[in-house]
């Protein structure tokens, strides 16, 4: 983990961007297939083998559509808003580590674009900025459904950002750092219970934090059962009602990138990131473990969507402020207490 | 080559141009200084179950006032029926509640039979019960799927439509059509039962209970479903009676009024079934009532099928002059040919008088009021569709509800716009 | 109720009973019908006639007392006719000279399980008291009745068209003098053919 020539960083960033954009396209395919299986149907089958070309076909279709701007819309804001959501969602990928420093062709390569000491905070911050895209898009559409969706989104993000941040404080107390790389490598250490050795994943020491984080992450990415900003049965499509063609797709992709980023984030913080059998010997295996963990998370997202009804708005707020927030604070207090015991500062 | 002209003026010049200021136009202030937003829910909206428009006055997300506007699908069935002979009206009734066409057929046919003083043979009555109860299951399954979809349980609609498909297949075997069945005839059934019908129904009866358990497993104890439905859209028993509600909307409030028990028609007095009642009159109670009705309908079909399975008595009351003469005779004898021809071309002359016959439709009391002047066409045919009357309670229920509750409330009434608008 | 039934089964020859037995509602002698009996006693001038057909009882009442009689039957402790099944009208134009409309209410007693039809005849342009104060459910039914027949209901809170659009200017379609195709000549669009006929293999003459 040292400095490296900037051209290597460029190559790594480029590779990560490519993988991310591709995987985002294929997350839509993955969701369609998994959801279809939940619902007793087949999902896309006609485009390529097992519908594998479906994302491509979707992209071609969406690009061929007319980009409509309603008369009542605030034109500039309307056109600009989807870009905010999309770019900020991509931006958060900068601090996610895909491994440590490895030797490729005799060169030291850091498998992450950057390692800033407030990495976790950076992801939370970009997530909050991404909501501006939703709020501005909903407001500028000149449609009441969009406006309601935007207002819901604002309220939802304010509430669940808080839970998201608070659920991580326990980890920061344990590790004493906010750098994602440091947090990840802390989890590569092994804990031994007699003959058994298991990885020190923070899901074991922070189970409550993990649960809170997952709930808040689902809400943060506007996925079911917290998809109130775009609740299709009441608000038609919420903030996206007036969007069409590629601008609609940008929101759509932004949502899927956020899903992937949140899954990566959760895997890094709670499930040891790249840690897994063989990951110490070969970095490729570590990436594979990370991808598997992300896929498990995505599966969980889709599972929720296939199973649960949608919350009502007041119930959503009630859950955040009356249930989750007290639990998050409790988690912080308990973790801090044990940390103080560990430091020998009490008793 | 000439340029292609626009066939007609798309935009009328007298139409006022869209000003683009919809957002502020009709907002006004409440006495408390709060701004009220008018939201036009529909006519094209995913949760209005068709083309219905609900004009909402919102304070934030709370509904202050709700005004349902219907009639987008009005086809003038009552007016058209005055120009059709009695037997020709049966297909029109299919198009009322198109999720439960056999029930509409039955309601109409029974009213006509009551006017004529005619009784279908017992076997036909049992088969009518079987078909109607299957159609009740189909109608409730559509309701369950779409209601759950409105509240956000995405997969439910696919599960329920899977079983509904089996019933549609049964209808297809029975009468050749799936949705608009045109199944019932005045006087019974004129055709033989097709081969393979009974095993098909048996198969459905075998599969259905486990599938029903799947639905209730997914919803009945789901905390989000409970939070969304319990205590929402409460109708007190007094209000339910006063608003003339019928079906699950009335029984959900605890009023025991099921036409099958109160005024038994067909052979319902010989069948063993129960009428489920709700307790609190909220959305969840109506859900429980309908789910239990699914179970009871399954029970009724099983009983009726067990009783009638090996029966081969005639299915048509041919002794009556009001009944369409058999087809087969027309091929051999001139008299039968003439009789058949006259019946088809001129119809029969019904007795003078008026009748009202109600049946328990999947959505409530489906009543037909026929005024006859002695001709071959009804002088006046009134369709009392349950959804139309039940929908009238929506403004009452929507007082103070949240916007998200609106979809639950519209869903819980179980409307089909073809039946509401007629 | 059950006591009364037991009594009548025991003493079938002397139907004294309480006068409220369920059989009396279906008796051939209409004067024994409890509703007819009660209304004859209480509204002697406004209760006009009672007709029985196919076991259904129709009572004809004075339109001015339409609502009052409905109120009376709803609040009567024995009759309890508390449910309005349906409310509509029949245009009697072809059947008699005057009055023109029969406003028909199908009312029902949920405790007694008795169906009843109440009719009041009014002429075109006359109004009839609205039943909304008695049954809330009459609201939409009367709106539809106004929409389809142009009958005015006095005291209705919101009497406007419901199934047809608010600016429908062709009158009321369920009246007997309203032609089935409507009064207006609707314009026929696309009279001149803008797309040339093309021969197809199937038709030989094109679409």
C-alpha cells in the first residue's frame, strides 16, 4: 500500500469503471432472471442464450426513444438532474478496495483507485449528493406525482442517512479508522476458538450494526419495500414519471450502481471484503470472494422486492426514527463500552 | 405521389392551449393557512383498475377530499338491452364484470327465468353453481393479485394469475371461451358436457388449497401487510348498511347478508357452506373475508361436483316454450326447423310484469330489474352492479387517509370498471 | 321471531300469531302483508296500491311522501327496511299517458330478509324527494337516475351527471324518446381515402 505512478491508477480506475458499468448492465439481467424465478416465470429468454443480450437490447431501445421534455418542466434542471444521480453513484466506487497492493508483471499495483482516510464518509456523502438528482428531477418535472416522489425522497434520505451513518460508528470505534482499506484488512486477521479459526468479520462483532446497515442501505437505494419515491402503484413512477429515453435510463442505472456500491460497501465493512479461503495467496481469489458476496447481497435485494409489500410513508418515517435510530444509538453505546473495557479504561 | 394528409384534425382550434402552469393554478389555501394540492389520480393510473379518475385534494400526503369520477367506460348497456331480445342480452352481460363473466350471465338468466316462471333442471342448476363458484374464485384471485400489487407485493399477482389460468382453462373446456364466456342459457345448458372437464376441475380442486395456503403464508402474517391494511379504511356496520354496500365490503363490517343464504337461489340451500364475517370493517378484514370465501367456494364446488358427477339427466328445460328448441331436430323435421327459426328470429313473448332478481356476485349483490311489456325485448333492464354502489363509499373512507392508502382503499372495494360504468 | 314461527306451525288453522310472521309477507292476500298493513294505517292517503308478481311485492306511494315513507319503514322497529338495494326509474312513455316516470326503489330488510319494491310516479319536470337522508347509498344511484332520465331529486347534496360527462348536451339517454344512436349526427372522419388501396394476396382488392 504505497504510492504508485499515476498511470497505473488510471489503468486500475479504468478497469474498475468498465467492470462496474458492465456489471450494472448485467445486474438488470440478474434481477430479471432472479425475480422471474421467484415469480414462477422464465424472465428474458429471447435475446441471446438465456436472455444474456437483454441489457444490450434495452440500451439500444432506450437510446432510440425520444427524449421528451414536458412544457411545464424547468428545462435546464430537468435535463441536468439525471446526471447528478448517475455520476455521484459512480463516484463512490473510487474508495472501494478490491484487494491490497499486488504484483502484476513485476509492478506494484494498488487494487483501488484511491485510499482516503475518510473513505466510509465519502461514500455516505456521495450517496447524499445523489439524492439531489432525484429531488431536482422530481421538482423540475412540473408533475405532481414527481413532486410528491421528490419530497418523499428528501425525507427518506434525511432519515435513513442518519441510520446508515450511525450503524457504522461501531466499526469505527473498533478499528479506529475510516479508511475502507484499513477496515477491510483488519478483517483478514483470524480469530481462533480452540481448534477453530474464523475470520474476524465485523458481522460477528457488530451483528446489530449489520442489520441496521442493511435496512438503511435498502432504504438509501430506494429499493422495495422502501421504494416510496417511485412507488409505481400510487405515484405512477414518482420522480421519474416525466422522464423518457436515456435520461430515464440514467436514473435507472444510477439506482443499480447504488445497489452495487452499497453491496460492495457492506461486503467490505461487515463481510471482510476480499477475505476468504485462498485470498491471501492469490489476489484474484479475493476479488472472486468479493464478487460472490456482492451477488449474495444483490440476491437479497431482489428477494426483498419479490416478497414484501411497500411501506406507507408515515410508517417508513416511524420505523426510522422510533425503532432504528434508538437501536443504532444503543449499538454505539454498547460498542463504546466494550471498547473502553478492552482499553482497560473502566474496571 | 401525393403527400399523406392527416386524416382529421387532431387538435381542435377551440381547445384552450395548455398553459403549462398546472402546478399553481388550482392550489388554494385552507382556513389554517395550509396549501391544498389538487391531484388528479387517473384516468390513466396503475392503481385505479381501469379508467377511473379520482380527484384528490391533498394536504401534504393526507387526503382532505376525494371525488371519484367514473363513466369513462360507459357503453350504454341498459339502453342497448332495450333493443335486444332476451336471449341476445346474455353476451352483453359478459362485458360488465369481465373478470367474472359467468356470474353476470347467471344473474341475468335467473332474472329472466324468474320473469318467465321457468326453472332449470336440477343438474343444470348444479353445474351453474359449479361454474359460478369457479368464477367467484377467479374473480377473487384477480382481486387478491391486484390488491396485493397495489400495496406493493409484486409477486402475488403472478401467483394468483397462475391459478386463475387453470380456471380459465376449465371455462375454455366447458364453453369454448375464457373471458367473455356467454355461458348460461335461458333454461339451462343446451349442450353436452365436454370430455375431460371433470378431471380438469378435480385437478384444480386438488391443487387449489395448497396454493391458497401459499397466498396466506405470504400475506396474512406479514408485518408490512398488516401495517398497511389494519385500521385502514374502516367502515362501521351502520355506514356499511347506509351506503348500501354488499359483498365483502358489507360482511367485512360484520353484517351477515349473503344473498346465497338470505334468499337462496339455485341449489345453494342444499349445499353446506359458511358466510365469513369480519370484525372491524377495515381493509384487512375484507381481505380475510375474501380469502375465506375462496375456501368456501372451493368447498361448494367440491360438494356440487361430488353430487352431480355421475348424473346424466337432461340439462335443459325443453318442456317450456320459452327455451330455445333443440338444434338436432332442425336437421330432420320441418316443424322443429320452423319452431327453431321462429324462436331465433322473433324470440319469445315474455309475460307482462316486473321482477328484480339478485345473486351473490363475487363483488356483492348483482341485481337485475326487468320490466316487461309483453314483448320479446325487455321494456327496461336495470343492472344493479355491486361495484358501482360499493364505490360510492370511497369518498367516505378516504377522509383523512394517506395518499398511499388510496390505492389500498380502491383495491379493497374490488372494482372492475366495466361493471362500474356499464 | 322464532317464537312467532313456532306458534304458527302449531296452530296453522288460526293464524292469529303476532301479525309479523315471515309467511305473511308472502301470503296471497296482500292486505296481510305487514308493510302494506302498516302503511295503509299510517299513510292512508299516500299509500296508493300494492301489486304482487312472482312473489315480489311492489307498493305504489305518493311521490311527495317518498322519503317520509322510506324513513318510516327504516325506523319502524318491526319492519326494519334498512337497506336500499337499488334505486332507478322506468320511463313509462310507451305504456301509459301520464305520469311519465316510475321512480323505483328496491329496498330490503336485512333482519327480516324481506325484499320490497317502492314506486312513485312522477311527471317529466317534477321532482321527487331524495332518499339520501335515509340511505347514503342513494347518492350515486340518484345521480345516475338524474343522468339517465333527467329526474330531479329534491335535497340531493350533489346532483350532477355521473356516467356521462358533465357537458353532455344531448339530454338523458335512457328516456324512451331518445334514439339509441343519439340525437347528433356524428362527423365521419377519413371520408376521402388518404392511403391508397393496395392489393393483397388475401383480399385481392386491398384494404
